[in-house]
């Protein structure tokens, strides 16, 4: 029982896209906040939801190369295992 409790305590919090972008130096926290605000405004208007990375590229806050690099890093390890 204790081993499973300890294992649960070690579980890492999932890394969020904006946090990774800032950690890599691709943008600032202010840029992420701006993009999140725009995303929320679009959602509130009923516009089609845009993923944060796509929205940040369209707004010029990230390059497509940076987006692809981050998506590769965030990709779950399970999907890279052969079937």
C-alpha cells in the first residue's frame, strides 16, 4: 500500500503548452496571457475553438518550427511506442 501511495506522490503535474513555450524562451508569460485572452474571447463569441499553439502561430507569437518542436516534446510517450 505504501509503495502505491509513494508512487502517486511522485506523479508529475502535466506540463501545459504555454508553460513550455515560456520555459523554452519562445515567448513571454505576457504573450501566453494575451493568447489565452484572445482564445477565451473567440470561444465566448462562439467562434471555432483554436488550440493555443495554432492561435499563437497565427498571431505571430510562435513560429511553426517552435510549435512543432513543442508538440514533439509534449507528445505522449505511449504514442511513440511501436504497436
